C-alpha cells in the first residue's frame, strides 16, 4: 500500500494493481478523501482502522479482490459516517453471509450497496438497519436462481433500484418484496442460463402490473435462447407504465408487427426503447412503421433488420420504389437503426419524406447500405447528427443534405464518397445549406483528393474533419481560407511529407491541430523544411505516436527525431556542401581531362567534325579517280616560287590544287583544306622557314596525317625541303609519318652532281605520276 503524505486529494484511484493488504491508518494523512477505488487488486486482508479518520469518504470500491468473511474486522466500516456507496462484490464466497452483512449494517449513511450472495443464501434482515438504502446490486459467481426467499428480508427497505447480476433463472414471485422498485436491471449468466430464462423473467415481471417504473433492463440472453418478441412479452409490458425499456444483447430474432402495434397503442409512458446488439433476422422490417403509434417516445435504438431475400416480385417492386414515406413519433429526438455489420437494402435514397420528424436531432443509419445516394430526405429540418457510414454513395446527389440546415455532425465512413464526391458536376452545392457543420467523418472513402469548392462556404464554426485511411498524398483542393478547420485528421494516408504548397496552405487555414500518425513520413534532408515546420508550428498533436522512415530505412519516433533536429540540420548542410564541393571538383577534373584529351587530339576531332559536316552537305568523293594530281601546301610568302613550280608542272599534264586558285569563296578554309586533301592524289608540302612558322601549315599537315591514316594512303605525302632545313626542325606530326613520306630536296648548290633543278623536277614528276600510272595501267588491262 503506498504511503500518502498530507494533501488535499479528494479522489484516489488504485485499481488494477497487486495490493494485498490495506494496513492500519493507511490514509491518516489524507483525510479529505471522498472517493477510494481499490478494485481489481489482490486484497486478502483489511486491517482494523485501515479507513480510520476518513469522515468525508462517500465512495469505497473493493470489488474483484480476494476478500472473505475473515478478511474484514468487525468494526472495519466504523467511523465512515459519510459513506454512501460501497462496492464489495465479486470477491470470494462468504462462509457466513450474516456475519459479513452485519459488518456492513453499521454504515447508517449507505445509499447504494453492491454485494455477493452465495448460492441458496438470502439477504439478512440486519440490513434493515440501513434506513437510507435505495439501491442494491446482487452478484453471484456461478449463476443464481433467485426467488422471493432471496429478498424476503428487504421488505423493510424502500429499495428503488435493483440490479441482479449472473442470473440463470427467476421464480415468478422474485420481486414481491420490492413494492417501491422503480428501476430493475437483470444481467443473464450466459453459460448457466436455463433454456426458458426469458419466459421466466417476463413471468416474474407480472408483479409490476399497474405500477409506474422508470427503467427495465434485460441483457445477456445467450444465442442458443434466441427468441422473437411476440404477444406474451408485450402483454406483460403493456400493463406497466414503463419509461425506459432496454433489451440489449438478448439474441432477439425479430419483432412481431401486430403485438408490437397493440403495445404502442395501449401504453402511454415509454420514452426510451433500446434494443441494440440483437440479431434481428426476421423476414420483414414492418415493425419500424409501428413507431409512429407511440405517443411519448424520445429515443429509439434498434438495429436495422437483416431482411431475408424475398422471392415475391410484388415485394421487390416495392423495395425498388424511389419515393416513400416514413412516420415517426411526434416526440422523437433520437433514432438509431444502425446495423453492426453492413446490410444490403434495395431501397434508394430518393424523395424520402419523414412524417413527424420536426423534433428529431440524431439519426444513425450506419451500415444500412442503400442502393445509391442519389436523392433527398425531407421532413428533418432540425436534424443535428447524421451517420450515413457504410452507404453506397458511388452515385451521389449534390442535394442529399440540402434539407438539413442545422446539421452539426456528419458521419460518412466507408461510404464510397471518393467516387461520389468527384462525380458531382458542382461539388460546392453539397454542403451549401449545412453552414452549422462542426464535425465531419470521411474515414476510409478511397479519397485521392477533395473535389474543388467542397468547403467554399461561410461556415459559422471551425470544422473538425477526419480523413483517415484514404489515399491522400497532398492537400490539393483544400480551401485557402482561415478558420475553416479546427482539427484535421490525416492518419493512415500516403503522406511522406507536406509539400511547401501544403505548408503554405495550412499557414493560411491555421487549424488548431493535425494528426499524421500511420503515414509513411520520411525524415531526411530532402524533407528538412517539413520537419522544421512541424517542430516550430506545434500543431501536430500525435508526434509521440507518429513514426518516420530514416535515410537508412529504419523507423524512428518523430517526437524523438525532432529533439535532435538542429544537429540533423547541420549534418544536412554539411552533406550539401560536401556534395556540392564533390560535384564541382568532379566537373572541374573532368573538364581538365577532356580539355587535355581534346588538345592532344584536337586535329583528329576537327578532322572528323569536318568530315561529318561535309557528309551532311552530301559531299561524295570520287571513287575511281582524283580531281587533282596534287594539293600544294605552302606559305603565302613563298607564293612566287610556288607559282613558278605550278607553271613548270602544268605543261607536263599535272593538275595541281592551289589555295589562291581553287579554294571556293564563302566556304570556311578548314573545309576547303579537307576537301582539297580528299580530292588530291598527293599532298605536296613546301617546307620553308616561313612554312614552319605558319599555323595553317601545321594544320594542313595534321589534316593530311588524319586522312592518310583513315583512308590507308600513308604514301600520299610529298615533302619538298628548302632553305637547308634539317629533319629535327620538322613538325612532330610530319616526323611521325616520315617513314612513309617521299622527301625531295630543292637543290641549294647547282654545281653539285645530281643536284640540279632538272633532276629535282624529274623526281617530282615521277612521284606525282606514281598513283596515276597504276590507275592508267588498271584501266588499260580492263
């Protein structure tokens, strides 16, 4: 037992622990206690004066422990002068009921008592000392057959409320000892109930004939004892002026129309009829129309009948009618016909008129799956709560809710509104007349996005909307107006984060809270902006229940993740700059490498680019013969000498290509050079000091080398050396193919033997004629 310091605590709840003993003076420092709950512990002993000093204690709950007769001292309850309610039921069987009840009888102020009664035992007359006792609950462990003998000694008391728990059967005279009884609650023991327990109970109720009663509750009838509410049951009920009838979970299979109608006509007191959690598999649901006959009914909670399929075509036609009328009691405020499971109803919601529905405020039709929602319901102008969950609203009328101008709460879970709302031609009309809406349930409707204009209305109050278990990934088509939504629940959708547009929209809407648990939230540098918004806004109300996926694929609690958000933000910035630096470095290195490669092979690249460019211009080289015998490459400073060379070779039948003579005007020089090389059998380089200093000379050598390599014409190059130029002074590209080059030296000393101009021209003519002679020979042989 915990030790409590002095304080002003008035309520102490210790239920559901493993406390075994309440020691003496356990609450001496907490004497202002008014309620103590020690239920569902392991109490086996309460010591003397354990409750000493608790003069203000009004409620003490000791139920569901291990107390026996020997567990309680004789005067354990002495001094509890203000105690009005004592619960000490569901403990061990008491060997001596009198001894136990006598300990309770000293609590003169007691008003409500919950105790156990052993099988075959009775309430002892010592409880007559409890002059204020009005309510008593009797519990039994293994089912009890109660009779007049059980309560004979309570005639001395004015008991108004009696609760019999774990009933297996009742004798017909059970309640003769309760002349003042107003409320009777009977809970049947499912495992030990006799087969005719319902008949026994209704027979025992005959004693209340002509009496005014507040409430009759019967619960727990087992399925094996399923029954139909018929004449014998209603005959008993119609003789009692009963305000509340609760027949909950009693395995009622159906209600007969005529007996129910007679009951409605004769009784004048019934205000609440609760028959929920029953089976209701009768063949027809005509009993619903009997409700119109009741004069004072304010609340009806009956499960919708699971109607069996009719083979009669006449009934089928009636069910398919789109216009029909429903009559209700004029005083009805709440009608609950929801089905615990989805049931199919062939009727359509179209032109339904409700008679006497002006007082109805609550209408629950959940899981009554109408054929479609393409219609309107008239006559419920004061309706505040509507539950249409489970409807088949793939076909939806924009005027479905038009006649509910005072609607506050709309439940439409699993009603296919994801299809119906998006099929509307003008979705803005759906809530146009429901400006008092405050709560909307759109859970599990396969909604991908809200239709445009759905909430574009001047609602009078902020709305709490539930969009759980849909397919939302963003807040598209959400209205961008402040104070429309109070709470937005988006749990179990498909949000990895809220986009910047979503966040901007929420900053305008300004909801007080948002729920996001169950979404595949991503905690990464990519969603850092969203994480910072969550951390600073404070409107996500379920952070401790929300998990997010880290970059390594593991799950983390979002609340714990946000505690280290600053550190994570720094790491993301570091990663960004590292990635940026790596990218810039990589691009720079790659550019340098490409630059080096291009510079090293620039002539090869240029040669191939020029070849491609010429091909795109449809240039076709000659296949059998060349246009020129030779292309002369020279420096423009050697123009005079080259002209003389040209004039001497032309009479010998050689056709030579020169820059100034054969290059076309308006064509880039580079293209003209490549074209000249392609069109010439030989390329003659006039190597002088001026040529070696010319950039175009080196360019022509490189282009010639590329062409010779590509076409397999390495022997096409002729070099004329002048100015006593040595080989080591020649360009590198020329030296690389020197072993294939024909070199002719211009005679610098005319007196030297075999070194005359005549010998030079003879060598040059023979070299220029080499390829031409072979072609001529080939043609001759052909």
